[in-house]
C-alpha cells in the first residue's frame, strides 16, 4: 500500500520518580506509563519526490526538523536509503487532538506512528525491538509509544517492562489552553533544587529501580487494585511545576476533592488528570471541576486507558 492511517495514543504517567543523573546529562528515571484513548491520527503516503512534507491542523506544530515526526521520517530515510529511492518521499498529515507541550507525549507518539507507518509502507519488516531502538534515538518516550499499554519504564524512559493491562479505568484530563511547560525546564529546575538527593552510583541506581519494580504501585497494577493505584500516583516533577504555577495546584485540589481514585500532573505537565471507575463518574467530575474553576481557559477531555500503542486506523 502507498498510504497508511495510524492512530497515535497519548500517554499519562501513573508514576514518575527521578532517581539521579546519567552520564549523557539525562535523568535516570523509574516511571509507570499508560496509553490512553485520546489520540492523534497520522496519515502517511508516498509522494513522487524524495522529500519529507509535514502538514498539521494545529498552529503550534512545526512542519520542519523542529517536528519530531519529521525527524522520525528523516531518520528512516537515512537508515533505509534504498526504500526512499524505491518508494519516493513521504507526506505526513497530523490530525492533532492531543494538546501540545502538555506532558502527554503528543510529539513522541506522532514520531512512533511515523516509524510504524514507514516500516509498513516500505515493507521493511522491522522487529518491535528494532523499531524501539530507532525510537530511542528520537526521544525518551518514543519507544513506549510504539507498543503502548501499561509499562514500567527505566533508564531515560526507553527501557521497558510490560505490566498487566488496566482495562476499565477512565481519565479526566484538564489543561489551561495558554499554559505549556517545557520538559527541559522542568528537569533542569528539578536538578537545581533537588540535585543533592540524586543517587549517583550504579549500584544505588539499580537498587532504586528494583525498589520500584517490586514496589507497591507495580503490585497494585498486578492485582488490578484501582483504588490503590489511585492512592499511589506519584510524580516528582510536581515539586517544581506546582510551586511555579499555583493555578495547577488549585486544579489538582479541585480534582482531588471529587469522587476520584486519585489526581496528579502528567509528565512534566501542565496537564492534570484524575482517574475514575466509569465514564459516568468521569463526566460528573469534569462538570464539577469545570463549575468550581470557572475558567474559560481550561480545557477538558475524557478518555479511557488503552491496552495498545500505535495501531492502524480502520
Ligand atoms: O528525550 P526527550 O527529547 O523527550 O527529552 C526532553 C528533555 O527532557 C531532555 O532534553 C532533558 O532535558 C529532559 N529529560 C531528562 N531525562 C530524561 C528524559 C528527559 O533530563 N530521562
């Protein structure tokens, strides 16, 4: 086929612990990542000329190398030059539904969709591991976005251990339209403020990873204990984002005071989310928080946990 349409789901963090520094200047992390049904649609098709064209309906999404989806196509062209000659260039159309710079891996999941789509379109037959390896060259969350579901992520975020699927959990998401947080800013500020707590030795970092691996949130997921998962939500980056943006703390408190399993900021923010047991509960929580906050700048979404990452749209 000369074109594919792919569904690229967003992710939320159920857990994000910053363990310490890495020699590559990234942070050593232990995270639990979860795909959700809020998704972008990515269309890719072969074009005659050997170039990459990106189109997007969102004004803040660039159409050049600044777009990670463009870089994904560029990486594939470099890795598989004979495919580029054989099939021609590629046009990528991004139908954006996931908010941008929101802590929901919107860019990473678009890049993951381009890798999966080009593998199909160029009939490369890459393994899941090979796709993840290419993804890791583009961004820390890209490997997770390929397979999605529920996973424990360590290293920079690219070392993945699958966890049992969490079906039937719903999520209400809220984001201030005009507030975005830069991920590098969040990590840099965390390093400035909490760098003295970092575990620096290899053995200590391995112990920290093991502690999360065999820790309470992984156990709650294994037992499908939704109430416990809600109580164990944790994100170290809230320690820098919430003091800097008091409206986020207010939003978190508004969510937490409703009938929810738990509430937290996703990734480096600023999206705040709450987990519920049903769609009806999620709708009630959205209505209550909307009324309480009464801010026209605040946007809401309701989604469900997803058991997969990139899929072909039917
Ligand atoms: O890998 P990605 O491009 O998504 O990372 C964005 C930024 O987030 C990095 O430039 C770095 O500042 C920070 N980061 C980090 N440690 C990680 C992942 C991201 O410090 N494990």
